[in-house]
C-alpha cells in the first residue's frame, strides 16, 4: 500500500513538473502572428459576384491595436464574456464552480465557464468541446497568461473572435454591420458585438434581428450592472438601429447570402475560395422590383411586406430568394419571410388531397359541404367556408380547386389529423413540430406555422411525382441527398391536374383569376385568419414559385385575400421565371395510366343521358361502378345528408328557378337545380362568349415575350 501511495505521489509530482515546465516554455513566434484571412466570394449561377466576405487581397481588415479601439468595445466584451478578466490568471474558479453546479442541476452542459483567455486559447490552438479538450484549453489559457499581459490577450481576442457572416474580429464586424471602424463604436454597437460572441451565426442582425436585439439588451444590461454605463446611456443605446443602412454593401441578394453563410458557419465549412451559388441574379433583380411594386400597390390596404422564392424542380436549386421589399429600409428589412414561419391557410390543402387520393378518395368523390360539428379535445368545432356559404354536394375536384374549407375538414377527419401531420412532415414541413393534438382538424386549413421555403419545396415535391428532396444552395450540385416518397406519382399528378384546371375553380373564384398563364401551371392560394398572411404557389414541370404578402408584425390587411394580394405577385413572378426557364409540360393523369370516365357533374357517378357529364380521371380500381341515380325524371334526388342544406336554398344568383331537388328519405324541397355551381336543366343552351367582350382592348406588357402574348377565351352555354 505504501509503495502504491509513493508511486501515485511520484506520478503527480512528475505531472506537475511537466505541466509547469510546459507552461513556462516560451511561446512559438508564429503562434500569435495575425493570420492572413481567407477570402470568400459568392457568385450567382453565371459567375456574377454577389458578395465578398473579405477584401480582394484576402485581408479581412487591418489588425486593430487595442490602443486605437473604442473603449466601449473591450469593456463590453469583458462585461459580457468574462467580468473577472482582470482578476484571474486564465481560469475563473468561481465561474467553474458555478458551471459545475448548474450543469449538475440541469443534468446537461448549459455553462462552460470559459474565460476570454480560454477562448483565445481555442482560437490559436483549436480543440474540441469534450471534457478532455476543456482540460487542454485550460492549460493553454494558463500558458498564455504566463507569457502575455492582459492587454495583449484582449487585443488578440478582439481581433480573432468570430462575429458572424464571415466577420472575424471587431474591425470586420463593425464594418459589416455598421459601416464603421472599431475606433468609433457606439455603446449599442459594442454591446451587440460582445453579445454575439456566443452564437454569432444564428443571432447576428443580418440573420435574425429579433434575437440580435435580445442579445444587445443582454450586453447593455451587463455594462450597466458592472458600472460601465449609466441607465440613461443604456436606454439611448437600446434605441440605436441594429444595422446601419447599406453598411454591408456592396452585396446583392442579401437575405440569400446571409442565410447561406449562416448555414456554412453552423456546418463548420471553411469560408474561403469562390462559391458559385444557384441564384440567378437577373431574375432576382426583376423579382425584387416586383416585390417593391406589390407593397406599393397594397400600402393603402395595409400590405407592407412581401417575399418570393423560386426553385428548380429537377435539382432543387434556389434560383431566386427575396425575403423583404428592402433589406436596408429599417430593422424590419432584415426579417426574412422566406424562412420565417407563419400560417399558410389553404395552401396546405393540396397535400391533404394527395394523401386522400392514395387512400381511395377520388377526384369525383362527393364531399358534403354542409353545416357540421366535430367534437374535439378543445370543444365543438364548426368549420366554415371563406364565403360563409355551404355548397351542398361538391366533388373533390371542385372542393380543392375552389378551396372550400368544410370538405377539407371532412377529409382530414377521414384520414386523421395525426396522419395528415405525419404526411406534411414527410413533405418537408419540419416547422410543424407540435404534437397532432395542438393542431387538430384545423391543420387541414393551415393553422400551423410553416415557411415559404418549405411551401415551395412541398409544391416542388408534387411536381416531382411526390418525391421530396432537399433544396440546394449551389449551381450544379449533384450531391446525392435524402430522397423520400411522400405520395404516389398518380396522386400527385391528379392534384396538379386539379390545381391547373381553370374550370374547377370558377364556382369560388370566377372565370378570371391571376392564374392564367400561356403555359400549364398548377396554382393555389392561402389566406390566414383575419387576412394576416397571403400565400400563393405555382409549379410547372420545371420550376416552382411561391410568394407571401403581409406584415412582419402580424397586423391584418384590409380584405386582401390570396387571390387579390399574393395572386397578382405570383402571376408576374411566374411569367418572369418562364421568360428565363422553359416551363415544360406538367404530367397529365392519362400519361400515368389514370383511367378517364364520363361522370355526372353533380353525383360523381357514371353519367346517364339525364346527367350533365364531364370526364374525370381515376386511379386504377377507384372508378365508380354505379350509374347516377340522382337525376331522375327531370328532377334531382339528393341523399338524405343534404336535406337540411337543400331546404335552405332559395333562388339562384340570377333569380331563376330550376327543377326541384327531391331528397331521398326526406320531403321534397323547392330549390333550384344549381348545386355546387352546376348549370340548371333549364339554363339557356346557346353558346355565349363571356370574355373578351365587345370593346375590350389589349396591350402587350413591356418586357413580355411574344410567345406569352395570348388572350384567354371564356365561353358558356352549349358544349
């Protein structure tokens, strides 16, 4: 036992001597030499520079001596990062004790107790973040303290600390965020930079202004607590802008490049060289102009912000990304609505229908658009349509194209909102992270927050035959990423066919909508509650465009719906994209083997001689077996579930009356034979052109290619 004790003491003594000798050993000459910063240039897909994180010569900024740095900067970093910096010798034992206590209480690492010297040690001698690495970092901190003065340590740290968006050191960060030098920092600027040191990639003002503002408040509070600033100075500093207008210029596509750099930093990628991104700067510039025009047109109705994203369907490349009308307008300009979750309203319905088609529902399935109550965990739920009307028997095709809410809730009830949530998450809507019960049946109507990028990639998934894959930041990136099947190719094709059907959307939106293009495209809108958010998305065979219109603050607009707000912006964005990239031909249901059957417009059953017939496509095995039994002897016999609805129907919009409905199993109701927007039996059969009308004049919009200079013909009456 004594021999073991002596051996142990000998080992400890040897270790102490070795460590002491190593700490006392002189530092190598090049260890603290200013590192030549790596230069990173981001270009668009054609090689046009978008942004440089360093100067052309590769230097970040000149090394800033501590003596010339504005005093508020070192004070702020000491206050936020290491308030006992001038008292300890590299390791703050009180902070270590506090960290151990907090980590044990939380049963996880929530505090690291790193001093400024320890952080400098990791910058000049990089190590990991495990316990062994922490020991090495601590020993290096002791060695630095043994050879360097506090002022040298602080100067080294302030010139090496990463502060987000590729900025290394306070000089680069001051130039990037504020367009100023480190010699002239304000109190608010110093507090913000100091508070960024712990999470620079995700909390800097170019990526997340709200988090940056919170972090600045933390820095200001620390400065006040430690006597570096008065209460009045802190209040004034809190009113300073987070970034200076045009501070980071020149750089283009600011939201796109800022997000790309954040992703690269969080992924540990070395920011050097030239990266050819997937962005098309010419299209980006045009869309930025369209976004600005949109908010100008909607300003009198409370629409102040808008966003657009464009994806290449085949590769997933991000072709355009406009996060706000003006990145430099004010603090709100840095909010990026391409990645900020909001409620999408009806824009999620296509995914519900695609999942339903894979479960046996058909485009001809009649859904009951009648008053109905669902008993939920939150109490009775009474879904209502946007127009506050009920439309009786509605085929799934018209229910989706006309965006009726009540049929969508019925479908969600059939497949289960938990299944709907899983399907949406499989389609890339990862922002829907709450449990199914949080959303309930309202998920069918878009009551969960998603991002515009998720929505665009979801519609791209439908255009890709129901196969999801990640979006790509770089041009010609052929990296094999995760791919997964969300819905079947046939179900996806059927949904696209419905969304590209101008006739099916007439009952709700009329004959003229913003979704008339000179090529086939599938489009859908969404409006959140109280007109807070407008969404619209369109996909062709080759590209997908998604737009958002609203207010960052969540303030409602004045009666601006997806059709009137986001719709016109989508229309122009799709045309501009189609000018540069061939739209291609959307797959037709018949191309994938779906079976065409002539059905009754009203019942969805096989048409008879008495039925107004229409061709519908069916997944094999789902075709209706029975012939229509709703049209009998010149009248219409509805199932009993429509009795109450039929009893509320008066005259048609034009005031004419059709033959009576006979409700099977109930009394006959004297109502017109116009159900779900279908023509009555006694409607005039003469063919009438309803658009263009006599006297209309047309002019080709400037910049529109001749192949897009077309006029839509609308007719009604006889086939």
